[in-house]
C-alpha cells in the first residue's frame, strides 16, 4: 500500500508541475501572478512525501503530504466537475 501511495504521490506532483509549465508556455495563465509559488511548493512537498513513503522514512511527513495531496485532488475534481447552479449547493 505504501508503494502505491508513494508512486501516486510522485506522479501527481510531477503532473501538477508539468501542467503549470505547459500552461505558462502556451499562454493560458498570466505569468505575472505567482502561480509558481502556489503550485510548485505544494507539488515539491507531495513529491518529497511520496519519496519518503517509498523509503519507509518520516511517516509523519508522508502523512502530511498525503493530506495536501487530498486537498489538491478535491480542488481538481471541483474544477473538472463544477456544481450546477440550479442545485443551490453552498460552496
């Protein structure tokens, strides 16, 4: 289980950094806003936690980075599948 979690955490962190770089290079997002700090710092934290999961070291850091990953994935689902306005669900 820890091997799968570590691999998924590293994969997701690299995907987040890759999407940021491709979005900046294609001009989809404004380069003047500090998107690098908002995306790269948590992504590096997630990658580091995935590496520690694979090495069986620092379980508290691994757990904390998995919680950050959970928040990022919830945000991704909110962006991919927005709630219809007619449902009147509070955000």
